[in-house]
């Protein structure tokens, strides 16, 4: 039963992306051979198709661990709160803290990995978005 539910949830998420989030959050452009929404649209259609396929033909055994589910919910709420805070404080200040908290939650304790990740991951994202894609971050 959990297999069918997970397949249905993935299909619903893909449909929400395709019909609501992608049209609302992508800009239209009149230049270039690839529209900004093309790849996200294709991937959301694939999500719907594979979710429905999994719903119709579930395989394997699905189990739900309450402890892992609570951790997942906490990480989701943390990410939503971080996106909200980025509007007020800014990406460059919130992203390293978010990376650090998530890495500690998944069990990473090595100081070199923690330090390099809280610097390299947000910096890489910032460079790609601001300089390569020429978009601004909050």
C-alpha cells in the first residue's frame, strides 16, 4: 500500500510542478533555442509518468520508520524556514548555516568536511546563479 501511495504522491507532485509552480516561477525569454521552462517541464512530465507507473505496478516492500520520517519533516521545515529567512537576511548568510545543520543531521562530524562544505557549496551555488545564469539571489 505504501508503494502505491508514494507513486501517487510523486505523480501529484509532478503535476503540481507542471501546472502551477513551473509556469509561475519561470521567466519567458525571446532568445535562445531552449526556453527556461523546457527542461523543468520535461522532468515534471517524467515524474508524473513514473509516479503513475509505480502506482500501477508497485514492487518491493515499503517500510516507514517514524524516527526517519520525523527527521525528514524537520529538514523540510528547516528548508522552508531558510528560504523564508533568505528574503530578509540574504542567501550568503543563511545558506552556510543550512548546509551545516543538514550535514550534522545526516551524521557528518569530520571538521574538514563540515568547514569545506559550508564554504564550497553555497559559494558554488552563488557563483553559478549570479555569474553564469546572471540571476540575483536574495
